[in-house]
């Protein structure tokens, strides 16, 4: 077996919250073969299997009695190019932001609004990552996944993935599918999305009237860097709560009480509210208890100031959820996976 399995490994370097938790067994898979070896090892040792990408969408609240498998496969390939439409394949272990930067360096547009999102390519479809008006599903051309129940490979089309807001089939069936590689359809001419958030304003401030995809990426990187803490400096998992989608009647009632309520009408008639606005209005922005806190610049982000445990961060999150429910009659849903 080429897979190297270690025991009693600290997971602090492998989760962006930088909370301390130990894995009873740990390995890194750089190939499909090593993924299969990990499955066989876990079965032989009667261990459950926890798959890690970048650990940026995860809150560990205890030690993990399992084989933790970190996806470390690398590789990016151009599969087809008709001069306009380009299909790109990326291995699951590719870090997401460097992959986005690679596509832009090739003159390919589409992923620029998803710049500077932490994590890996393989984890991106699970959450259907999104930012500034673009979701992964908008550029998705398929993926290859291993069925952990049967050991068979399966190719998934867009329709088969069941993508929704921060959701997918792979999240709903988290114990079954292991994503090996993802395919994206990108373009050589930029159809830019500029109307969500302060992107257009930032470009105008820079005097850019005819932006390129790279200009948009750089603007979004600057905006995110100002609003969101670097996980390498301050432990966090980015946005900790999903933006809640509520009935129009509730949004109307809240707007009557709060004229500056931030909300976005949805195609089905409901309204997506800004969770960060709700949390900030409730007074949680900048809150700190021990080393668990809410970021001082972005109320949507919980942070670990040093030695907070996952349990302490989860307790803080539950307090915020209860307060928002009481104040606004809105239920906030936690975005990261809690283990």
C-alpha cells in the first residue's frame, strides 16, 4: 500500500479555524489509487472515513475517531477549446484561489467573482460556493466522484448534482460520494457580473470603465481582504451563517421596522436577507468571549483569537442564532460542517 497512515495527528494545521482536535488516523491521498487504499484501510480497521479538502468549511468540536483523509491530488488540464468556450478539468486537491488565478492567466473568464475563497476544488461543489452574484453551478460542466458504498466511479452532470444555495447532493449525501475531479466551462470573452455588492463601485473608484475578468478578480480580492480576516492570521471559516431566505411578508414587516434592512428578492417571490446585517443590528459585531468572537469588521464571520475550542465557537453561534430568532423571527442556518 502506497498510502501512509499516521495515528494521533493534530488537525490544527488542517482546519482554517485553527482549533485543536486530533485524528485517531490520518492520511493524504494524491491519486485515485490512494483514495481506494484509504477506503480499504478504513473498512479493514472498522473506521469511519472523514474527507478533508482545505478544512475551510469545517468546525471541529471534538477529537475525530476516524481515518481523516486529506485530498492532495493536483493537476489542471484543458480538455477542449473552440476559441470561445473552454472546458477545464481540475483535481480535487487543487487549492481553489490559485486555480482561479490560473484560469485568469490563461485568459479564461467565469470564475473571477469566486476569487479568494479558501478551500479546494473538490470541496467547492459540495457547498456550491458562491460570491458576488455567481455560484459554482453557473460555471459547472461536470465532476467525477467515487461511490464509497460500491467503489465505482460516476460522472455527474449539472442536473444530477442537485445544486441549491450553499447546498448540493454531495452535502446531503455526505457519507457516500468522494469527489475526485471537477470540470468547468469557461469563456474567452468576459460576460462580467458586476451588479452584486460593491464591485462596480470599486472598479469606478479605480477609474476602470471597461474592466476585464482580471480587473474584477483584483477588485474582489481587495474587497474581501478588507472585510474578511485571513485564516492564516486569524482563525475563521469565512461566512459562518447562510443568508436566510424568508417569506416576502416577513421581509416587508421587518423593513417597516428597519428601513435599512438588506434584502434581495428571489425568483420564487421570497426574499434573501443579509445575515450579516441581522447579526450586526443585534449588536454582535465585534463581540468577544475568551478567544471566541465575532469579527469586528464583518458580523457574518466567527473568529478564533488563539485558543478557542470548537465547542466554544459553536456555543457562541447558538447564542447568536437564538438572539436573531427572538429579535427578527428569522432562523439562521450554520454554513460550515460541524463535527
